[in-house]
């Protein structure tokens, strides 16, 4: 087994331990679902990454996704207080 394979195996074991610890100690309460606005923002950012070959389109989609995400965060903060 090469050194790089050993590092990958160790990393996978550590990730499994973290996942099991999260499952065992996790809260029983379900986390809230993302809003529609946040999901659209996420899709815009992913689309910007996919279409990143054309920089104008890629950066425009990423920027629009980030702006929409910030808007959603601010809307949710104002709704709580």
C-alpha cells in the first residue's frame, strides 16, 4: 500500500467516525428546509460553476446567486426579530 493510499484510508476512517458521532449525538429535531429563494440561489451558483468556461456568463450567474442568498439571509433575519 502506497503512502497516498494510506492517507486516503485514514481520511475515510476519520470521516466515518465523524459521521457516526453525528448520527449518535444528533438532535431529534429536524432542521428547517431551505427556502425557495435559497434553493434558487444555490442553483444559480452551481450553474455559474458549470458554465464557468464562458467567464461572463459564469461570473454573472455566481454573482446573482450570491446576491439572492444575501437577500434571503437578510429577509430571514428581519422576520425573526
